[in-house]
C-alpha cells in the first residue's frame, strides 16, 4: 500500500461484496478516511446487521510484484484483522491462489516476443499431408474459381445488416 513499506496480512473473503479497512489501522498508518455522503449498513457473515453503520472510506493504492492498482475500502472495526479483501479487490487483482500452500501471487504481465514460424512444417504427420496445400501461402493469395452452386449476395444501398441475437 502506498506509504506502507512493510508487508501486511489481510483476510481474503470471496464472499464479501466490499473491501474493508480497520479504522485504527488507517489512523496508525496515516491513511486518510473520507466521509461518505450517507452511512451504509453492513450485513455480516451471520446474516445479522453490524451494529455501527459505515461512515468512512479510504482509497488505497497497492503495489505488488511491479503492479500498481487502487481500490476503495470501507472503514469498519475488524478486530484482529487490518484489511478484508473482498470480491472488488479479487476482481481487480485477479490473483493466483494456491489453496494447498495458502499463498497468493499476482500474475505479472509479460512483454510480447517477436518471432517467426516456418510456414512449411518439416514433419507433417501423414494423415494431414493431403491438406498441406490448404495451409500454403499460395492458397491464400487468390479466390477459388466460381462454382455452379455459388450464391449471390445482393447488397442494397442504405440497408443495415441484420443483427445477430
């Protein structure tokens, strides 16, 4: 998180429809809380409404593995947790989660590599050799000859194409 350089532990909750930050954690790390226009109520995991409504939010900027992104976190006393990463964060970060080791990692974007392929395969399997001409460069430079069963498609000016459903 921007301004916080040490590693933080968070609860990842795919059942949470929002991200949450503990207000004491925010205060301790000088994370500004922004007052909401109107308070929001929260329904907890036990299907009961949390006592105090949410009145503040924070916009956190994350940096991890050379990736940076921001997300909204609602201030809510979390007890022994500092952060809850809900579905908004999961959708944004789209992390790889190894459920065996309980490790979370973010995918790194990789730079495209230029290359070329040999258009004429050296070891074409026998069962595909009869189709080799279809995939040749020569085959794609010309249109096939007209056939008696060709169907004409008459285009009409100022007509729109039918839309697919």
